[in-house]
């Protein structure tokens, strides 16, 4: 409709995006997933039982950020609005879920 | 007005075809906003499940039901499909249509494999007496995991449809945002699954 | 189901006969007719009018329900509407007013005004915008058809479980509530999403975030709240539907479910919802007060900050609706403090309005009267809100008429007054005709006095112990005369509303065409003709500051500086898919409500999916308006 919106995320040189960083983050995800399963299967013997939930939650959260910032291209130039609103969504989601569970 | 030309003809190819047009930028932004809403939606389902997960009413508990081997396999399928869908988008931005179609096809197949595993799992649970109506635990389990499964199903149909369109139209400035948004959706499904295997299956095993 | 199909076929048949018999040109005649144009429009100005008028229609329906309730309560032991009927009335009144009247009328103003205020030709997703309207309309219609098909919902607008479960609410009433709200809710969600994307991506050159008019700001923030608050409602309604139709046990405590989860889900949505309906009214007030005081809005930046803060806090206070559930002192204290904190940004706003008027050159037009009447009325509602936020006191007020008085002071004194102010202010821009100021003043005074007469006594009724949602009371308990006064007040509100109806009639029949800038306005929408041409701005304007149009007028300019040369303008094509898709949802809703083997539900959902495919494969990219056509339609109108 309008051309006045400057496309701010066009690189001048069309250098194709490399797949390497995606492969690396995929590897990390696989490792984190495997670690989470391992910790639970070896319940108690690797990690103390009350630490399992916090630990696997941390693993999950790291995976989320890997997905968001590598696979979903969040954080690259021009995606500030996406980041703001998805983060707002996450904050509200956490508040709601915790509210339902704890209150 | 941005014209929808076949992308290969434009002299200055942008690095990200999905946001090359005004419509594309709108679409990607709108879809991110939608994902924000979906995040809250799944959070509510998670909250409900976690609040009700001990209410088995004498039926089998998560600890007895869940088979981590199958869940691990399903997780591997879905995680890998997330990677293949991003590889498809990379190929799209390099205008390699055949490569893109290949990775999209792999994504769909992995999604189907995941779905088959999940359906089998549900059938098994029903035989064990863990149904949608057996207890509050059952209801909330199927509501959460089932909603995710419905999203996977929708994603498979969606990506297949787009493959059909891309096959005929090629990678255009009009197709690119559609494909990109579908891949965003697919990644989101994977993110939700990460929490499902953590908070439903693994936590169920822990107790 | 069969009845419905017969009805649709009959309606088509009737249209064919009335428009000159069925022949080959029938379809063509339909396509060229005005009705078809309105049914398939994707123009935000037309959708705004559709939203506003259908919202006003539901406002009248809800108003009549309220009137019936007050008639029942006029004397003790009255037997006009008792028991179930009264429960149906109160449920439908609340639900209709919130979801089918207030929100659509707000969306109406947003559609009509926001794209103009940011200097855009359209919204980001015109198709989604149309779909949002038709989904709301389908949902609203579905819910109100419950009066004919087996009884209206009767579990209150909050529809608490276990009351709303099959055991205690047999019959289709609550099913209508669940399905109707679900469909309307999806429409609202995508409508909000569309406005967020519009305001982020479509602002004219120079229209930075801190130059946006206050109404645009509040619309933006409201849309954000909608985006994050409606998913919990979607989940709540989905789970309730499962419990009622498919035998699950989310809320059934005998099978391990928890009724408190419904309350959580409902109020995680429900509290932000009250800000969804009040913030746009704040925006209207800011525009109206600033324009009719001929002053820049006092403390604009703090106003923006306050709006964002209110929105953020609105997600952390929902438990104040559940103080008496028994969640414990810690939880109650946290949420009480958070609730009281909202009074701070709201107070900032009230003082900003007062300071805007202070020293201003005030013109007492109808819109301004509504704005001025709004301030003390809303402050009273806010005060009782802070009273209710204190948990120990809330245990006394809980479920009494004090609560009823409180939320009517904020919803009627805030939202409805805001909507009326907005209607009088933007009517010329929406319809190209002025509303009559004299009738407007009659409307204002009867409505305001009637309102206070109705709801002020209800504070005391509550303090004297009259519970809400109960259809009668005993004589001689000190409740008789206050109830009588309250019902008399309704007459004033009714007269006011009738005056407004007559005013609408007057404006269509007798009013002269409105000038482009009747109020000596400050924002961009007043720089173009009333009503605006279909493309809004022939050339996108260059915005050089806050209150852009006012700045240009002060600088002696007769039009906005263009940011682009005159060129061909791209417009989206009309589409029948939105209404068809809404029809699919409507049929599916009916199918679920009638239970059985869900044939209707499947037919409806298949129609929805077909529409999705139609849309996905649709390659219609709209049409262009060429510069010479623009010149033609634009004679005598500045860009």
C-alpha cells in the first residue's frame, strides 16, 4: 500500500544466511533434551530430587531462547516489535499460569 | 505498491524475502502478535493441567502411564522438524526452490510421524483407563496435549497447502511471507512441546 | 438445524422476488446492490459504521433487559419477572452490554478514527478486520437467539461453575453463552491484533509514537490488552464447553476438578476486560476535552505513561474479584496492593483532564458536556473501586448492590459516557452529517440525571444488605424507597437514549452535510472531508508534531503537507469470505448447542475450513485508484 515504510532489514549485500548457527543451536537443543531425560530417568542418583524440576525448567527455557533467537530470527535488525510483544506475552503467560497453579 | 513479481527477476535481492514487501512486513508482525496470544493460551492450559494433575480419582497416574522412550522419540521428531523448517526458509531466501520443497516435505513427514506416535500413545492410554472423561487429570491432560496435537495437525495441513501453492507459483514476494509465517508457527509448536515434555511427561515421572 | 436451512432458502427466495424475480441477472443485481457492498466491504470506515450501529442495537437490547429488571424491582414482592426469567435477564444484560454493546461500539470508533488519526489509507489487515466484525455479529446474534431457542443463559455474566455445569444449568442456555462468546471473542481478538499491526506499521511519515493522538494511543494499548486477555477467555469457554458437551471434569469437583480454576481463567480475562472498555473512553475524553478547550492536552507524555501502566497492572489484579474465595491473606494482600496502585495512574489522568480545561477556551458542545459529566461520575466509581480493593471491607460489600453501583459508575459513567461523547464528536466524520446539538443536550442532561438517580441509591441498597442478582426483597427493610427512586432514574436514561435515537434519525433526514472540520479540531482526521474518500488521504501527510493539523492551521496552512507525490493508490478488493466464514461459525455454534450427533457443527466447521482454503488460494491483490480519478472525486477537498 505505501512505500514510505523503509524496509529497515534489508542488508545491502545479499549474502545468504549460513546454516551453521542453526545446526549448532539444534545440537545444543538435542543435548539439553537428552540431559533433561537423563536426569529424570536416573532420578535422584544424578541430581537431588528437589533440584530436578528447576533444572529441567532451566533447560527448557534455554531451548525456548534458542528457538526464538536462531530459528525464529528474533533479535535480528527490525524485529524489536516482535521481541517486545512476544516477551510481554511470555510475562503475562507466566503470571497467569503461576497464578492458576499457586493461588 | 509493491508488485508481486517472480523474485528471481528483481535485481537487488533482499536478504529476507519475507519482509521485502509492505504486506510481508504486516504479515510477519501480525503473526508474531498472534504467537503472543497463543503463548497466553497455552499458559492457561498448562496452569490448568498442573493444578489438576494429581486428581486421578483412582485411575492410573502419570508416573504409571508415561513411557519416556516413546516421548523421547516424539521429541526427537519434532525438534528435527523444527530444524528442517528453518533450513527450508534459508533455502527460500536463496531462491532454491527444490531444496526448500525438500526440507518442507521432510518437515511435514516428521510432523506426521510425531502425530502417529501421539495418536498411538492416546489409544494406549485409553486402554489403560486414562480417558478424557475418567478424571480431572484425564481431562486436563488431553486438553493440553490434544490442543498441541491439533496445532500440529493444522500445521501439517498448512505447510502442505503452501507447498502446493509454491510448486505452482514459485518463490515470489507474495509466497515468501506465507512460508516464513508457517515456519514461525512450526517453531512455536516445537517450543510448546518443549514445555509439554518437561512439565507433563518428565515432571509426571518425577512425581 | 433443518428449520434454519429452510429459513435461509426462504430468505434467498424472498430477496429474489423483492428485487424483481429470479433470472440470469439476479446475481449481477445482487453484486451491484448497496446491501452486497456493505456485506462484503473491507473498508475500515464502513466496518466502523457497521460495528457502531450493531453495537448500538445490542445496547438497546441490553437496555431493555435492564429496564425489565428495574421494573421487577420497583416494589417489594413484585411478580413481573421472577426466578429463572430474572436470572436470564441479568445474565443477558451483563453479557450483552459488555461484549455485544460496549466493545463493538469501541471498535466502531477505533475503525472510524484510528487510521485517519495516524494518516493511513487503510488498516494492516482489511480482510481480518471484516472477519472480526462478522464474527462478533455472528456471536452476538447466536447468543441473543437463545431467547427463542430454548431459553437464555442464566448463570450470570461470569457464568461461575458449578452453577454453569449441566447439573445446575440444564438446557441450552449456558451453551449459547459459551458458543456465542467464543465466536465473538475470536472476532474481537483478531480485531485487536489488526489494530496493533496497523498502529505499528501504518503510521504516516513523521507520526512517531509520541506524536500519536491520545485516542490512538489508548486504542493501541486496548488492542494489546485484547490480544493477551482474550486467550484465557477462549480457554475458559473451551473447557466449559468440554465439561458441558463432552463429559470432561475440569470444573466438576466430584471428579477432581476445581471450580476455582474457572474463576481464575475468567478473571485473568475479566479484569483486563474492564480496562479494554474504559481505556478507549479515556482516549475519547482526552481528544474531546483538548479540542473543546482549544488547548494542547496537559501532560501528554504522562498520559501515555499512565495508559501503559494501567494496562500492565491490569494483568496482575484479577484475584481482587476473588477475595472471598479464600485464597489466603498473602494472596489477597498482594492483589489488594496491586489494585490500589492502579488508582495512581488513573488519578494522573483525571488531573491531566482538569488541567487541560483550566485556562482553556471551553465550548460546551454535547460531546464536551459528556466529557465534563464523565469526570466526577468516573471518579466516584473509582473511589468505590478503591473501597472494594480492601479485602476486609470487600467481605462486607461482596455480592451486594454496592458492587453493582460501583461497576455501573465506571462502565456507564466511564465507558458509555465516553462512547456518547465520541459519537457526538466523530459523527460528522463517520456519516458526513452533524448530530443536533439541542437534542444532544436533552440527551445529555436526561441521561446524566437519570443515571445518578438510578445508581447512586444502589450504593446504599448495598450497604443496607440488598444482594445483587436476587429478583425481589422484603418490604419494610429500608429498601423500598431507594429501589423506587432507582427505577424512576431508569426513565431518565431511557428518555436520553430515545433522544439519541431521534437525533440519529434527525441527522439522516434533516441535517446539512457536515464540513470537514466542524469542531476546529487538532488531529489529522479533521484535515480531510467528512466523510473521507474511500482512500482517506490522496497524498499521505507529513506529520510535523503532536496535534499535527492544529500546528498546520496555526502556521496558516490550509492543508497538510504531503509526504509523497500524487500517485496511484492501491486498495483492497471487497470479499464475501468474511461473512461466509462467520456464517460457518454461526452454523457450527448452533450445531454444538443442539448437541445430538453434531451434524450442524461439522457442516459449519467444514464451511470455515473451505473459506480458509478459498482465502489462501485467493490471488486477488485489489485494485488501483489512478491520480485522475482522485482529482475528480477530490474537487474542493484538501488532501
